C-alpha cells in the first residue's frame, strides 16, 4: 500500500518560513540539531542552506540531517563561497537569491547560534535593538516594520564545542567527538569523513577491514614502519608508492 503524503492541518500553519545558514563542515552536532528543531517547531517550512566543505559533500551532510529529521521535513539549498565582507550585503543577497532559484518561499525567520553570524542578517530580518523576548537560552528579535524575526540560540549555555573543535577530534581519531553527535550518525561520519584528512590508523599486524578508500594505516609489527593507503582497487600500498600508482597504475604492484 502506497504511503499517503502528509498534509499539515490548517490550524498548524502560521505562514512563517525558517532559514538556517550553516557550514556544518565537519558533520552534524547536537547544537545544529537543537537549532533546526527550534525552527521546525515554529515554522511551516525550514530551509537549511549548507556552505562548502572539504571534508563532507553537500549531499552527505543533507543525508545526515534527513536521517535525524526525516526525508521530507527540510528543504536544502547548497551554497558556495563568494567574495563578500561584513561591510556589504552581497552575502545575504546571494543566499536569498539561492533560495528563490530553488522555487522556495522567501524566509521570514532566521535562526543562528552565533552572534557573529547574526550580524550578516540584521538588515534582512531583525536588529538586535528591535523588540525581543527570551526563553531560556533562546532569544527572538522581531522587526516592528516587517514582522520578520531573528532567533539567536546562546550555545554558550550548552556543552557542544564549536564545529571546528569537533573537526580536530575527528581528524585526530579522538572519540571525544562522539558524545556531541547523534549516535545514529557515528558510523556515517566514520565512513564518509574525508579519509585523507585524518591521521593514519594503527594496526598490529594486518590491515583493518571496513574502512573507506583513502584510509591510511601503519602496521605496528613492521620495521621500518611505513604508512599505507587504501587505493580504489582495494589494495593497500605504501603512501609514496600509492601517489605514483595514482598517476601510473602499472608502476606499482603488490600490496594487499
């Protein structure tokens, strides 16, 4: 039996459209989860605009968010870096134009967990001296002329470290990142976070199984200890040789 598409009850609609712009370069931590959940509870639609990342693709980060919130809950817009600074409104214009080109409604509400990020969106939503109200770690500012709102989550009251610090833990293979990321995303990050950006694994005498292409590994029982890289042909090769093989596959044979 085909699943019936959900239609919101008219009494649950308020006409508000939420927008979150975030890099999420190293994955999805609990601070982002709280911010998105806040928007979902207040808006008819929530748009997540993802910036570029050298560690995870746009679609990989969207996949993680869909895994947490459901496949049809969020709308996604993918962004690239442009030449903009805080003295111009080029960045906000670019973001809103990207939303429009995806045939999505114009946002009425902007959600952020950063005072610095909020400054980019003051002219498009609400200013920090506009009427406001606060509940716990959440403050909402509303423009008296447009009715648009800026919502600020004070992450200093929480325990989630900045995304950049989580990235350092992930790259160093320090499991300290795990408590700050939804448990159902742990394996996805292990399998999809750019392998070449992470320190080499260490194995006693044999190469590890179930690791992504590009993983690096050192065999502790081997002297001298060499760093091997798992190549696209599923063979492990010494890192220096692996680079040569990538240019000339016939130049290096062997490995596992």
